[in-house]
C-alpha cells in the first residue's frame, strides 16, 4: 500500500481500532446487538471530532457523514436496524433535521427499494418520537 488512497484507508482503519480500544477494550469482541446500550448517544462536539475532523479534516462535516451513513444503512434494509436507529439519533444530535433524515431515507428508495425505505422511515420515526423536542 504505497499510493495515497491506500495509505489513507490504512490510517483510517488503524485510527478506528485505536479509538475503539481507548473507548472500551471490550469493543474488540463487540456484539452489534449491544451497540445501542453501549453508546446511546454522543455529544455534537464528540461526533464532530470523531466523524467530522478525525478522518478527513477537509472533507465532510459530522452531520453530512451521518446522513450518508443513514443512506447506506437504509439500502442495507432491516439487517441494519440497530445501527440505523443509533445513527439517526446521532444525526439529530449533530444538527440534522427530521426532514433531512427523512429525505435521505426517501432518496434511497431508488437504490434499496420501497420496502427498505419504508422500514428505515419506521425506524427513524420511532427515534423521532423518543428524541427531545428541541432536536431536529
């Protein structure tokens, strides 16, 4: 891996592993089902640090990265429900509006199909109901 892209990807993976070990050494044997209980939400500042500035300081901000993640998780369908629920919560915390999240999910109907979009919207709506009124 000598080209710049490969070096960047390698660096990102290494940073992610270091961050996971620093947050909780048990993350090395982490079960996805327990993810929501482990990190129920993160502060906006932490998300900006972790997602907005850490991996690509001149790239996307945390809100945009989280909306892109919601798009990808929507296309994956119901198999990513815990991850989607958590990412919707984080996107709200990072400043995304409920409308922006819903529009992101809606756009993915073209790629993941209507059932994936419908399931993702149901998940997002359940997160919206549980979110504080001043979010999104």
